[in-house]
C-alpha cells in the first residue's frame, strides 16, 4: 500500500461504491474495510463450529474489529481525502447513480459538445474513472469494435469518453485513465484505436499511440465509404505481443450512428 492506494489485482469489490459487484484496483483502505465488513456480516449466518476451526473464527473476529474501527473513521477520513479512488467497471456494473454522474461529468468536460450518440458510443465496455470527496475527476472507456483490414476482421478496443475535470488537469489523471484502458486492450483486443482532438493528441502520443498512416473507411449501408477527414486524427496502439496491421491496406471500421470515429 502506498499512501491512500492499495494495488489490488484480485476482485475485492462486492458492494455499490460507484459500481456493483466489480473488481476495483487502487482502492481506498476505508472503502476496502467497509466492503470487508459487509462481507463478514453477510457470512456470519454460516459461521459455526461445524464449518470453521476456532483459530479461523478468532481471525474473523479480529478482522471484524479492525474493519469496524476503520469504518467508524469514515467521515473524518473521507473529509480529509485528497487522493482519488479509482474504479474499473463494465457498463452493466455501474449503478444508475454512477452512470448518471459520468454522463453529467462528460457533458461538462466537453462543454456541451457531448451528444447522445457520443454517450451511446461510450457505453458497453470497460470504464476507468477516478473520484474524490468533491466528485468525479477523470473518466475513459474502451469498447469493442470490428475493423476490417486486408480481408480480415479484427476485434479492436476503441477508446471513448476520455476527460479530466478542468481544475484537476496536468496532474497525470488522464495518463492513469489511459493506463487502465491500455491494460484492457492488451488483454482482450488485437489492437487499440481512438480519434484524438488536437488538444488531446499529446496525451496519446506520449503513451506510444501513433497516427494511422494508411487510409480509413467505414462499412456503410451501401458498401465501403472513404473517411478522408478522419485520416491524421485516428490513432492506433499495438496490443501486447501483437503487431499492428500494415498501413499499406485500408482500415475499415464498423458503422454506427453519430460520428463513426
């Protein structure tokens, strides 16, 4: 544990702290304690001498006492909390409150330029977001798209909805959002792709994303349609251990309402 973070690789989140039933990394110790206490209370009906040795019950009792002590400090500790809590969750795991909060956050971050189609594009994949006692600080998601290249269909991790609250920029939060999403790309997709604005491009290039040097198209209703306006602003990143497709052949993205890229 470093400062207010505990780097957790195994699922530890079993309660609705922004998400419901999701594995969370970089969780705050007070939240971990609260969830552990909830788990212990849920298990208590099944605890008895026929199922557990006395030494195990003593360990459980000690853990309960420690958890209750930490939970008792929640108001004071959350009031002083300056480090963000980091959440990783699939869209289906988000509570209605969390979803509404993310939508409102993106509406504000994009200054009214975030449409219903943009929101729809952000859903259906993995979200990485940070919050502290003042609210949401940063967000991004990665969703699956199909891309055809040289007569082969690739499963691609497409990054959407990356934003950092205006008063918390230049603190590395955007990079930490991207790091979480890139781990998803490395583990689940052939490669990553995204469309970058001029202001956001520096974040991606610093992390090894590169402009796609080839042509770009979309599989439209009447065939493949070229997208020359997207050339120069579409970035790709190789997934771990996999090469990028050759730019000598066109990338053909799947169709969707709103902005294709």
